[in-house]
């Protein structure tokens, strides 16, 4: 059992844009959850993200790397991007950019970021984005859809995934990895309201299926894989698993520019007990196999993670018509991921086993809904 992997660590959730990451680095805090339409009762899965890029290259205005003039001159981006949106059949992502002179960041733990009416911390989220349809059409460098969204939320991060040595202080300080990950709230309760294009959604703590993590580094991994949910029901007992969550992420991490091919990190918190599947903890016998496929209508994930003592067999899927091709540019100004599928309405199944004397004993067979999920890969040639 991996008690260490479920230890809260606000220091890992602090802003990491120091040293060389100030001029070639990003840091973001991601929040996803489900709200309920106040009028119709309809659920809508949604997200809010604060994405910080290259503060050491700040100008008077936000510097957008996808602006054609900047692309030609190879000018690197520099800004705070507040990103928010929702999934479903009319999924959208909305972007609002701030110059660094208009941003206040508390670098140490506990973190906070403030710009205009937008604010993010470990306990509060508030802000707004309005992207005009006609102006947006003139600005492909915004990488945005059009629409309007505002939010005011309280945040309570209940269960973390502390991913181990890769994000330890030593490896953070020497900037060993190209992309880091820390999930301070792989199970998070949100409360408050979100307004999307004039419709109000109530975010209810026990029905929000919330998640919060962060990534930082100099570039993005490819392949890029993420799966997480805390809405889980045992098929063996029919009982909701109220104190459970799983979280899997990674793809192809690089350490000192050397790739570690097809590596995923995983945590499974099952009714109060934590189980970790972490390739860096070799003494646990941790290993992973995964496949990600794209059909005409779905993205499909199959992940098997195991240690000497435990195994999970994870099969997930999400409808493409409810997902986004989510947009980011790297700190060097390149937009390498152009088919990065991102969703919040996935579903599937987990089989959880204990190993004993060359046998696998089924502990539980679990149905999963309200899945957060990502998959993308680009040609690295």
C-alpha cells in the first residue's frame, strides 16, 4: 500500500516558474467538476485553468506565440492565460490573456494567482471570460472558441496524489524533468456557481465529482495520457464507493532530455486505502502496459498497472462528440499538440486484483462515470 502517495504537499502545488523556467517554462493549475443547471437540472462537466507562461520574457502586452508575426520571428509567448470551458455536444474552451504586469503571483505555498477579476488558490476560484464571436474569428492566435463564462467557487481538496521522486524538491530544483505533475486534489469538493452564456449552474460538493492538479515544465509529453474519476460503483455489491478515486497520467517523460518511453504514473485510492503504481519505485515491482485508440466516434484507453502485490485493469472510453481538441502552445512558441483530445464525460470499468501465490484474486469490479480524460500524440520527427 502506498501511504506516501496520498500525502498532501502544498509545496509541490506552489508556483514553479523559477530559474530557467522563467524564460522557458509553464505552470498551470487545473480544476474540473460537474455543475447542475439551476432551471433544467441538466448536468454539465466543466473546467477552469490558470496557465502561466514565460514570466521572464514579459512585455507590456500579452505575447501570443501563435500570432503569425511572432511565429515568423520565433518570438516566445509570455502571459497568464485563464482558460475555462465545458464538455458535451457543444464543448468549448475560452481563453483570456493577461500581461505579466497585470498579474500578482504568490510564489510560495500556499499559492495564489490574481489578475483582473480572476483569482485562483487552493481554496478559492473566481473569474470571468468573455470572447466575442466576431473578434475571435479575427484572432486565431487566441486558440479560443467564443462565448461567456463566469464562476465563484470554494475549493476543498480531499485526497491528493503525490507522484513521488520525480516531483521531489531535489528534482524540482535541478529542473531534471521536461514535464512535472502533482495532483493536490485528485478528489476535490467544489461549491458555488458557474454562469455559462447566461445559464446558471450550481456546483454541489457531493455531486461535483471534482478534480484538481497541476503540471509544469519546459514542454509537453507525447503521448499525453490522463484518466481520473471519483464517481465509482462496485458491480459486486451495487454500492457507491464514496471514499475512492483513481488517477493515471504520463506518457513519455524526459529526464535530462532523455526519454523514458511509455511510462504512466497511477494512484488508486480504494475506500480509505492508497495503492500506487509508480515506475520510479522499482522495489514495488511496478509496471504498466497501455493502449490508446481513436475510433470514428470514441477515444478508448486500456491501461494495466501492477506491482508485486496488486493489479488494476482499466478500460475507459469517451465520445468524441463530447470532447475538445484542447489548445496549448509550448514555452518555445511551438504548437505541437494539434489533436489533444480532452474530455470530462467518459466512462468505463476497473477490475482490482490482489496477487497471492501466482493467483490474481478479484477484490472489486467497478463501474466508473464522470471520467476526466486526455489523449494526444504528435509526430516527433
